[in-house]
C-alpha cells in the first residue's frame, strides 16, 4: 500500500511575511527506497528565522527553488532502511524539509543527517533547541563574543530560541546580562526564570532610557539578532573594544530595509569588521616605523605630498581632504 | 623682546566644511618658559581628516574646546629648553596644534611629544607621513586586514595619505590591489607609480561595473576610509570570511549622515563586528553539544518551547518568529 506524504512546497517567494500561496500543501506518494537510502518519519520541525531568508535569496545556502519542498531542520525516526548507517528506530536530525516523510541518504552533505542519542532526561525536541542548531548558534556566537567576568552583555530577541540561550551562557561566564524583548511576559520570563539581570521591553516608548538605566557601565558585548534601530541604539552604548556578534538581522528579513544591506553582507559572508584608531598601537610605533623606513629605503613604498604654505592655509587644507583636492599626504609648511 | 605667536583657535563648531569664522587666526605673545618646559618652532603641520571630527564631537579624544588652539600633529624644532628631555636643535613630533610656536612638556601624555632622528635620506615631513601617523595607520590597519598572497584588497580614498600606503603594503604582501579614487590623475598615480593593479574613479557613472571588472575574484580585504555608498558597494562584492578594516568614514564627517551612525560607533570605539553562521563550526558540534548538555543537566541552562501541531501550521509558525508571538524555541509537531 502506498504511503502518502504531505509536503509544503515553495510556490512563490514571499514579499514580506509569508502569505497564502507562497507555500502550498500537497500530497505525494512516498517513493520506494533505493539502496543506500532510508525512510524517516518526521516528528518535529525546527522553526528558524533563517527559513525566511532561504525562501527569498541565495545567501550562505542557495535559496529554495520554486516547486521544491521547503527546507527545514527536522527531528525524525527511521522507519525503514536500505543503508548500513541507519537502522529502524534510529532518531536523526537533518534538513528533512517541511514534510511528514523524508527519504534520506547518509552521505548527503547538504542535508547533513546525523543520529542523535536517546538520553533519558532530554526530550527529543532538545536536539532541535538547546542542544541543536539553536543552542549551538548561541554557544559559538558567545565564543566569538569572548565574555569576561563583570562585562555587560546585551542580547536582542532575548526571549527567542537563540537569544535566551546566549544570555544564559553570558551568566555562566559571569556577565551582567540584559535582554531586549517585545513583551512584559517575555521580560519577566528571562529575568525571573532564566536569571537575566535586567530586561527591556522595546515596545515601551522610553525603551532607550530603560536600556541606558539597565546598562550603567555601558555595553561590552552585543549578541545581535535584530538589527535596525535596536542595534543602532545598542551600538551607541557600546564601550571601547566591544564585540558585536552578528547572529541575525530579523528586523530586515521580512522587509527590504536598505540601511541593513551592508550589515546583511557582514552577516551572511561572515565578515569581520574591525574599527581601529592608531593610537592604540602606540607601544609598537617604533617597530612599525622601522619597518616602514626599510620598505621606503628599498623602494617598496613611495609617497607624495601636497604642501601648502603658511599657517593661515590650514582651514583650506583640512577642507581639501574632503573635497578631493589633495593627492598623497597633505601638510602645511609653517616655519 | 617678546616673540609673537600666530595661532588658529576654534571659535565655533563647523556645520559641514570649515567655514570662515570657525577658526580664527590670532596673535599672542609666546610666554616665558617655566622649569620642565621647552619652546618649539613648528615647521610642518599634518592635515588629517580626523581633525574635522575633533572640531565637532567627543570621540576617542575629547572635542577641541571653543577658544582653544585647534589640535594638530606637528613637526617642530626645539628653540630653547628648560627640561633635560629636549635640547636646542632637537626635532620633535607631537600635538603642537595649529600655531607657529608651541610650549611643550615631555611628560604631557595627551600631546605625546617624541624626538625624531635626523636621517639623511628622509625629509622632515616623512615623519608626519609615511613614517608618521599616516604610515603607522596604514601599517597597523593592514595588520588587522591580515593579507594573504593572492587575495584581493580594495582601498578607498586610495590616493590619500593613508590609502596610498595601505595599498602598497598590500602589494608587498602579494595581494591584488585595487584603489578607488576621485580623479583619473589619482588613478594614474596609484597604478603607474605606486603599482596598484587597478584603480576605479568613482566619479564615472559606471564605477560599480568598473569595480566589478577590477575584482573578478571578489574582494577579501577592504581598507575602508570613506563609508557610505562606496563601502556598501564594496561590501556587496566581499568574499566569505573577508575582513573590513574600518579606518575612516570621511564621507560622513562633513555631513551628519545618519546611516553612518552605526558604523561611526564601530570606528571610534574600535568595535569588532563579526558575522557568523553556525554551520562553519560543524566540526565542533559534538564538543559544544556536550557542554550545553552538561549545563542543562546542572540547571544552568533552561529552555522553553512554543509547540504548534501539524505540518500545515509551519507557515504561521515561521511568521510568528517575526511578529513576536513565540517565546523560546518554536517547533512544529508533525508526527
């Protein structure tokens, strides 16, 4: 008897939120297994903001093709196997897609199926959440954030799956942890149950003042999930040498916010943007000047000057730096 | 006989470019030296874009106070000394300010005077340029950029003092170096004299296409001096795991461009913004999941789920991630 599989396939790319007609629920017959394949019954599907990105554009993964089953991480149980890697009853995680049955192959690198152990105190869904992609994202993101005891961490979308774990990891490392979330209930949950030191509901008109009050020592680490105005305000309160872990920009996923375009590149291309001011390197100036001098002596560095005569020319000379009149180094000759 | 000193003092903060009345040229008498002081004759003054910032706002240094001599790096010669650290004839560099004579003290940390050697093949001005703050900025910035042989480096304001050195350092490290500059003359200088592989004049209407043609392998390192639209286009062409060395944002210094506000924080606070995608850490998932599992077992991590029943709920569940309806991890229960 043929088993029918319900699937959600992508029919058109969403404009803002997902609208009727973007994903269509269809029924297809589960195909017969070939050698090297296994059939899995999907039990749970992980819902992640990145899915909205997969529906729209090529980023770190190609966009889901029109007509394809929508991509999603799922927890599934093997029903039948014609591969040595999986046996009936095994529990697996991987890119099952939005469907009830998935035919999987162990060496499908993109969909990346791996077996998960049965552990008594853990629910199956833990492998999609705290021990799954969500928890891993929080873990490695906080590693990038390099938290130090006593520093202040601000997490946006703090009551979300990733943010709620990231904040708790900050507490484990001895940080003061402040969450930004969108309801008083969420704020209560992260402070009273998860142990965040403070929470700010950004739907209050005075949320910026509340954030300031909650971060009296400024902000050392920003675990950023939202972007846009929220990120700008956090950046305004960052301390010197702070770290911004760019994990998501969900405020821009459902609308094409052009001001987020640059930050979007930083996220999906895993760029490192490093601000710097040369005076921080003062202790190494001699070392560097020696090197520069050698390069110059051996003709590897050439320089050119735009020299203006007289102190009174300084304002004009400064302006020229912005209007493009100079080439090379601009100096004013005074004496 | 009293020596008169001409000085440029800050009278009002500039709105856009420096306008008449922002800096006033005044004459004052050079004061008598006290013990521990030296009098220096300013020979050359370095013109740097950051001066425009010093005139306007507190950043990594406090803004210049109204009525104060405008801050500037100068090259000066000691005329008279009542301190053991400097003797008549010594050449020094430090924050002389925009004036003809400067009274200096060796232990003035902020103004940071240091003696420079007389080296036959080097002009005095080299200590303001290629071997001075400009060259040092290029040197340490390129250290942050971590150039590897064969990578593509794009430098904006490439014919400027810092950009022209940064690009040449890229060539020394074996990079393909492309400069962006504002005239054909500048482009010619950086390619024909400095050895850049290509140059793009951003005043041509098709500069974006020219940049694309000049960077067929994409961009690995961006030594950014300009910001704004130029930076956005470079970010669009960045390769995975690229580095953006944020050295300046001169397109925003003379106008309060709000879209640059966030990047301005990154620059002046020396923030590190790191985009990341968790799949890059796949080889360490087991290690991390073990750690997360331990934390969860010992009650250091709590989680919460929003569970929706039925595959057909998936579109609604995804949308909820953006409209704020969920708390904690959202999963769809399928089977």
